[in-house]
C-alpha cells in the first residue's frame, strides 16, 4: 500500500511521514532528498546553471536510495550524500532545479521503481513530496495534503535550527519559504497541487502527535473499509 503525503515546504511532511512509517511498519521514501541530491550535483559543477546544464548533469549522475534500518540514505554516484542535503545552499536552489522537466522525469522513474520493489516484497511505503498523489502515484490508496501558514512553517524551521545550536534568521527563513512556495506551485511540470481525493491536514494548530495519529487512523480506517 502507498501513502502519499504532499504539501509545501515546512508543513511537517517529513517528520510526520517518518513517524507514520515507523508506526505502521512501512518504508519511508523522502523524494525531496532525491531532488536535493541532483541539486548538489548541479551546484558542485557551478552555481550559474541553465536548464540544459541541469538536464545534462542529471542525466549523467546516478541517484539511488538505500535503507539502513529505517533510515533512507541517498547515494549520488554511489556516495552517501544524505548528510549534505539539508543546507541553506541547497534550500536556495532546489526549487529551481526541481522545476526542470528532465530532472523530474529521471527521479519519478526512480521513485516508481523503488516503490514497486517494496510493494513486490510485501511492504507498504509512505512517500512525501509535492506531486506524489497527483503525478507519481495517482493510484495511492491514501493521500494527504499537509498545509500550514508560511509564518508557522518559518517559525518551526527557525526553532528547529536554534534547537540544533545553528544560526537562524526568521525573516530570511520566511522569505525562503515564500520563494519556494511560489516556484513549487507555479512551475509548469507537476506543480504543487492538492489531489482531488487527498485529505487536507492543516497543521497550523495541530501538535505533532495529532498529525501522526490522524494519518495513521485514517489509513487504518481505509484499510478496514476497503481491505487495501
Ligand atoms: O521536501 P523538501 O523540502 O526536501 O523538497 C525540496 C524541494 O524539492 C522542494 O522545494 C520541491 C522539490 N520537490 C519536488 O518538486 N517534488 C517532490 N516530489 C519532492 C520535492
């Protein structure tokens, strides 16, 4: 069974998806990390890239996912780059790189084949991203669209960075959240959009525990009703 979790940056998808996967004994696939890996490959060559450059680099590199216990690792040309993907540098460029058609086509193929493998092996998978319920797995048994106001999302990110002892500037983070929303929602290929059959979860006033149990309970109800 595939559970799709889409929504804008900072709505709580990744942490929720991880906890839901753990609670249900499913695998978790972080598709944002895959777009970040290609972005890293592009930036390693140059910060001033065109769509043609990005397409060439994306075509030349290999992106794989590996699981060590429950943790998903991203391999770029065979090298584990997981720890290099959540930086302000990548945050600044990832929405642009992920708006390019060739990059999306490559990663959507990989995402489908990883999920197919898991399903064939008898596992369920929780997948988070922007286009999972609309484009990658429109057949997903359960779809959620997680939202929260830009201010709430920026504040969460700000608190998270401070909690990690890292420097953080709230206004800069809010600007990045708004910029990424505009690019992710406005792009031509697979824009961020709620699937018609997705359940909307506004996490602005929900606790983390509430988000996770709402998703898990909905999945379990759906399984009971439809025997999926
Ligand atoms: O979820 P994230 O913040 O790690 O995603 C990073 C970027 O990748 C985000 O700005 C949009 C893009 N992305 C996408 O276009 N499609 C996906 N399925 C996942 C992420």
